[in-house]
């Protein structure tokens, strides 16, 4: 059973017979079907069905020479909005099946952003045409296994403006440092020392979440899972059309990057509201736009 099924409203699915029934429903009543006919092992197909607003289940597999479809794997998905990054994306196939991971170096978050590719069939089509399938903008989104709502930090408009300018300057310095600029490297080192000194002084009296406004950090041993903290910019709630479970979708801003998160309301501690902060663990997914 996929551990993130509950994020799209299937927390009560516990038996294999139940997920097999849902897989049959996706194949028979799909909302989207993408075929890769020149796949070396047969016709690769991705079926997708929405069970909520831009979220549901995708089923991937192949037709054999007798026209019979064989399910290779399935996964819950949530498609976010907007373009998250236009940086170059590197895509690699997973070893055990015809699924893919994408990696993108976005300077805003400070780490290589690794995500599970939502549209593998479209990627394979582009690759078969001889195109560069990774040279496309990407929209990332997260399925959350758990989360909690935190109160916002009190800031005046001038402080927010200064922070945004500092973040922009730091991004420029990181880009310059990657190109070998020694002055940029020295500036970043001094800035990190000042930050460490400030935190060391404040941590004695302040809670860490009053010092850290947002973060985007790898979580555990799975390369596409992250622990995030960010400000909530928008909220939408709806119910899974099959199970009736309430799902909460939020647009958050973390490390100057905006993306959408989907979570089962049962797994969310606290009442979400615009301006408050979301803290939780997410499985990062991404859709390359073709």
C-alpha cells in the first residue's frame, strides 16, 4: 500500500482488494491517458483519475502483444499551480520500475531539489522524439503525511522588504560563488558567521521557530521527502468524491519559493489560515511542462 494515499483522501484503504478495485476504476474511468507506443518493451500507458481538485491516482503499465494491460505501479498525485522553477532539470529512471526522479538546483532553497516525476509517459514521449525532455519549466507540489499549523512571526512591512532584498542578494552571491568568484565566497562565509553568532545569542532566550521563519530541508533517507516550514498564502478545502474524506490544499512560501501542498485534514494539527505557517513532512512531486 502506498503510504501517501491518505493525503488524497484514501486513509481508510487498508486491504489489497480495495486498492485493486480503485486501480480498476482508474483504468476504466480515467480522466487522462497518455500512451508511449514505441517503448522497447511494449506500449507504455499512464492512466490518471482525479478524486478531488487536481489530485488523485495514476496507474502506469504496459500492454502485451495480446492487448492485455499489466499494471506496473501506481502512485497518488497532486498537481500544483504556477511555475516553480525554470532551472535545468536532470531526470533519471528509478532502478526497479519505469518511474523517474527529477533533480533541480534552485539557488533559493540552498539544496538540490529532488522530486518524483508525475508525468513519466510525457517525458518518455519527448525522449523518443529526440528532444531534451529535462529542458522544461517545472511545477512542484507536495503530498503531506502529517503537519501542524504555527502562528506567524510579527514583522513590519519594512522588515519584510529588507529580508527579501537580503535573500535576493544572497542568491546572487551563491550564483557568483559557483562561478568561482572569491569575493562572493568570502562574503557568504562572513554572512554565515554573523548568522551563527546571532542564533547562538538568541537561542538562549527564544524558541527556534521564532528565529527561523521558514526552511526546506531533506528528510530521512528518501531523497524526495522534505521537512518544510512556510507561510500560508492560500487555502482550499474539499472532499474526496469516492471516500468523502476532507482534504486541505495550501499554497505556501518557503525559502522564497511558492508551491502547493495537499494533506488529509485528519493529519493536520491546528486551523490553517492565510498568514499562519505550515510545518510538516512532504513527498515532493514535480510536473515537467511539455
